[in-house]
C-alpha cells in the first residue's frame, strides 16, 4: 500500500495520493479578497496541486464547494464555469458554511484520478 503526501505538515497535507486517486485539502484564497478573486486563486491552487500529483482538472471526480454566504454563489460560479474542463464536469455540491475565518469567502475540495 503506497501513500504519497504532497506539501505535508504537522497538521495536514495539501494533497494525498492513494490507489490512483488524489484527495486535495480544502483550498482557500487570500483573506480580504472578494469571492471572484478568491475563487480564481483557489482554482489556480487546485490546478497546481493536481499537477504535482500527476493529474489535472479533466480528471476531477468530485468537488465540494463551500461559500461563506450564498450571496457569492453567482460570483463563484462565474469563475468556476470558465475554469471547469468542458465535457468533464465533476459531480459537485455547494453549500453555505462558516469557514475557518470570516476572511474566507470560498473553499473548494476536490478528488481526482491520477495518471
């Protein structure tokens, strides 16, 4: 059984690969930005981590999207719709949640196939 941990720290890893599946930790944008800017930054981080794991956005299986306020749902979706791999949209769910700090507006967690 092989487990690869990417950008691992004492508390968590940013990604973990096991059995040709990569599990990303929740990605958030820089505090103080609006939902559009945070979503753009989050998706760039997702792209970067997937590449480190040997995957890409066309191989995403599931995406969990958390917004701190559903008023930002349309702004987040506008960025998501321009980013998601056409013809390869993952199963996705979105919910409103109190995030780690009030500065975070969007958090996205993905699971993808490697290889």
